């Protein structure tokens, strides 16, 4: 296969810090070339160089035989490079057709927008992606994440893209939507499109990729045909060491019931849920996206207070109507979206770590900077956070280290019950192993952990018991020995019913 795009000895630095060093990379017509590495390895910078967002400090780029030292975004588009970012760049108030052709609208000979042609071309593009169910006149803001992603892909194809960059495309998708997206990618490959696929999810890589390139600390570790590497070898290439078990589960010392909910309800999203959580237990919560898992957590934590049912802590009935009350009762909540709900990225590690426990670092009126600094330094050591120090801005850290900051913030409140919603979403495999090991240590110390995850291997690998929720209702409660992909999958699609 011929190379559509070739990068040779590309280097890039920011403020004197090297993020890419002499990287070679190419993508061929009709292949999926996976780009992998830990958070901070240089993947995002490399794809932004290809897309024309960043100009390299050194090296060369060749596209279809045209050589250049750098590209602008406009030039990259002209040469057939399109990018589907993890944060989709669509306008919610515009229609599907308008978003597909934004900046590239067909016009009549008088210069006006040719609405008929635009709608027909949008329909043709979506049909080619086998998306006949997508209404081209629907506002994008009304669509699911999966459907918005298909609009973004159609938008890329409307620009006659020969190279399509996909950055963590399945991060927010349910399993059914992931399978559908994979089918779309395979069809694009058959049409001769070269696809650069960035993902932390190893099963996707082994199913889709023809080749894989690994970066570590901005340097090229290697490029291999996917048939030449196995999962263990790929992980070792990424992290530079053997990480041991991804799910380091040890025999738990289960204690007394710490949290008990009975008939818990909150509108239509949480209906009559009952379960108990024990000291030292990791209780996994499985379910499809939108099943009501997060809504249950928000109700327990007081963000959306219960409309009926009871919550007991240590056998005592409590009323939780705010996060402050939940915190004071010993409950902590690590949210699904760390960027929007868990952190203030422009602030320092010190400021973020103390955010939920300001009373511990103040004299009642003023924050004591030395206390705040000392607590942050302690958290960096205990959680093995890779940072220059407590005064570093959180936004400069990798995803895995940001997740540790959110966890550290809540551990400063000295909780007994820890709710973790998607604890490893969007972080690399090495950081996942570290988070899992940390969860195991916390449980061994007596922490009661409620873990919500869309990744079934994570649920099965880390949980002592598994709750399955669908349609806002509990459809199964499974012991670890009985929890497997078949039993959990069946309960996830069960429409109604009591816990089995």
C-alpha cells in the first residue's frame, strides 16, 4: 500500500519542554494505523501537527507527494486531512446537514447557498455510512453522542478526506454504538481512506488496526504490524515496564454494612433501588449508558435528592439533600467528568486538593498556605502523582494524574464511603493499573467503594459483587463468582424486574 501521509524526524517543544523528538510516522491508503502511548506521550501533539494546528520545530511532512515543513489547518484540509476530536466540534443549534457542510457549503451560480444540493449531499454521505435513521434536518443538539459522532465523520468525508484522524472516538459510547462505529471504520478502510486511530482500549486496537505505533515521553518506541505484537508486549512498549496485573484483586476482608439504601427513587431515572455496601468491599455497578447508574450515585450524594426511599449509614437513617451533608456523613464522590465536575484545571494541585476540605487548611477565615501546600505534597507522594510539585497547574498534568488529583481531593475529607464513577475513563493502561491498585489498597484499609463503570472487564475484574441497573431499576445483584459477561450482559438488557 502506498503512503498517503509521511512524517520524518518531527520534533516539537513548548516552553523549552520537548514533547516530540525525531518521530517518524506514516499512514497508508486503506489501513487503520493505531497511535498509542500513555497520557503525555505526545499523541495529541502529533495529531495536531498532522492537522496543521501546531507547526513542528524540525522535520518534514509529505502528503500525496507534496512536501512541507509544516501545515496550516486550511492547507491540511485542502490536502485531504480531517480530524474527529474526542470533543466534537459541532454547533448544537444547526441542523445535521448544516453541520456537515459548515465552511464548505454548496452554492448556486449566483453565490447563494444551494439548500437542496446541500441536503441531498448530506443524505448521500450519511447513507454511505449506513445511517439512514439520521434526520438531516434535526438539530445536532438533540442527537445522542453516537449520532453526533457520525455527523462529524460525515463532515470529514464532505471534505473528500483521504486521511481521517480519530481521537478516542469510543470514549463516551455504549457497547452497541462502539460496534456500529467499528463497522463504519471498516467500510472507510475498504474505500481506501487512511485512518489514524488514537485509543487506550486494547481490544479495539486488536480488532481494527493493521499497524500500531507507540510513543513514550515524546519519542518513537516502535511501529509494528498488529500481528507481530500481543497485548502484553504492547503494554510494555507503552509504559516501559511490566505493569503486573491490570486488575490486582486480592481476597477482601468484608466487614459490617456501612451504607444501606432501601426503595431509593428520584423521578423516573432512579426507581426503587435497594442494596447494601460493606466495609472493605468494592461493589461494582454495571449498566448501559443512560441506565440510571450515575443518577443513582447523584441521589446518594445529595446532588439530586431522593424523592422516596431511605438511606442508612451505620444502621442510622439519614437525610441527604446536599453534597455538603454527604461529605459530613463520610461519603465522597469522584464524578464521571473530571474536567467539568471534578477539577478546576487553571488552578494548582494545592488548590484542587484542598477544595473539598477547606476547613482543614484554614483558621476559620483565611486559608493557611503552608497547610494547603503540605497536604498537597503528601497527596502527591501517597498517590504517586507525576508532577513538578504542589504549585503546578492541574491542566498541565496527564489524564491519569488528573484523576488521582480528584481522588486525592476527596480522600482529604477522610471518607468511609467512596463513590467512583468511571474511575479510569480516558486514561492509559498504565494509569488504569495504578488506579486499580489504589482502589485495592483503600478497600484493604476498610474503605467501602461503590464503583460505576461502562467497561465490563473492569467491573468483573475489580468487584466483590456486581449490581446491574437498567431503566433506573436494579435488575440483578451478583456475587463475584456468578458475575461473568453472559450473566451481567443479560441483566443489562433486562427491561424490568427485581434483583436476581
